[in-house]
C-alpha cells in the first residue's frame, strides 16, 4: 500500500495544550506557543495549493520515502512498539507494522483521520498490531513506546521534550524536519523529496535521538567517587579516590541509552554502563584502568551546603 499526497484537516491551535497544562494556568502561554508554531508552518506553506481556506489548516503527510527513512534510521524491528504523535492518516504506524513487523499506536485529534487510519490498517490486515486513538498527544501515555515518531512543529516538539527525555533509556525518537532545540540529534540525514507538498527546497530532514540514561550526580564505590555532569546526551565525569588530592581521571563523552562512552583519542578512555540502579565502569584506560569492573551506587542528592561525597 502506498500513501500519496497531502490531506487537509481542521487543526485547532489550542489543541496541543493538554488539560493539565491548562488547569495549571498555562493556557495563555500554550495558545501563544501554538500560534507561533502554526505561523511557522504557514510560512512554509507558500507553495501549497492556494485553494486552502483561511480557517482550514492543512495537515501535512510525511512522504513514503521519508517515512521509510525515519523508521530505518530508528532501526525499527518486530520487537518495537512505534507511537506516532499526531498520526494523520496513519501511514507511519501502518508502514512500521507492514514493512518492519512492529506494533504501533497512532494518536490524532481529527476524528476523520482516526477513522481513515483504522480502515487502512484493517484493509492491510494489520488491525491486530496497530491501534489508532482519537486523543490529544499531550496526554498520551508513552510508557510502552520503544520508538516515538513526530512530524509536528518546533514549539510543539519543545513542549514535548521533557516527557521525551524522561522515557526509558534507549527509546528512539525520530522527527521529520523539526528538531528538539538544544537536545541535538544523535544522527540525522537529509533527503531530496521532489514530491514534498511544502517548502521551496523539496528536502526533508530526518533526525534521531536516543534517550540517554540519567547519570547526572555522584556515584560511589568504596573509596571511589565518580561525579557525572550531564547535559542531554553529553557527559563529563571526574573519578576521585579518597586520600588522593588529584582526580584519578577526568573524561567526557556521549550517552547512548544506558552506555556512556568517551569519544576516542589520547586522553582517558572509559565505558560506563547503567544496569538497574548500578553504574559499572566496564573498561577504562590510563590511571582509571585499575578500577575497571567497579560498580558504583548513586549517592542521594544533598539538600544542604557542601559537595556530595561517598560515605564509606
Ligand atoms: C504534520 S501532520 C503529520 C501526520 C503524520 N504523522 C505524518 O507524518 O504523515 C500532524 C498531525 O498532528 C495532528 N495533531 C495536531 N495537534 C495534535 C494534538 N494535540 N494531538 C493529536 N494530534 C494532533 C494533526 O491533526 C495532524 O494530523
């Protein structure tokens, strides 16, 4: 089954703000952000059909080759559960099931599109492995997702970012065209898409993020203290030993899922892996090599003054 073309639908700019946010007094901000976001989308629609009515904002479909590139970039397979936030006509979830054997959920606020998605899944014999829900994506439970796909808008992506960062380490997120601000993608590619309905360049950017384990803080192993500073998937670590005035090692690198690894080079190299609550120094070079194999426990955050330390 191939999906073609651009559909239109009535999108309500206030919809991206979930009930909880509204209840918390975020309505004004949400409306403002959504308005700016949709203005950005409208700016891209300069080449869209002129017949579009003022009050009818098109929803834009991801072209098939871009859908496949997104799912390939995420390495989607039969064990995956793909959640498409704002699933339109269901193409991403259906392609994930049909071509990659995954299961999936699409959430969409336009009822007709949900009906259409279910019918397409049924026709493709994929109704058992796919679900389409009429739901605000801001209230969707993402706990089951191993892959999250999005073709939304920059401000909406930024609103979603804290929830995406809180997903299980290793969860893959793929976005079509719009990024996640300062959380840089782990991988990205640009495709030539002559059939693209919007934009002058006829290109699509596809970006992948792998949710990093949350390692920020102090970790202890006997007389060793490991302090990790983390910003999204980048980290720097200082390994100290009680009784030594200088650190044993200082190193930095990238976190991908549960693995934190240095980037290579002549300085200290190390690999740390989170398993449950324990952080294991799988391998290390230079002075840290003597401590390879050690397992660290997280030190509770201190509320009072003074640096966190290891007690035994
Ligand atoms: C640009 S389209 C992408 C459709 C599909 N994911 C694709 O890539 O082909 C964005 C979709 O998000 C839906 N949408 C917008 N706000 C939403 C919200 N708050 N909750 C659920 N769906 C939403 C729109 O109706 C639209 O179908």
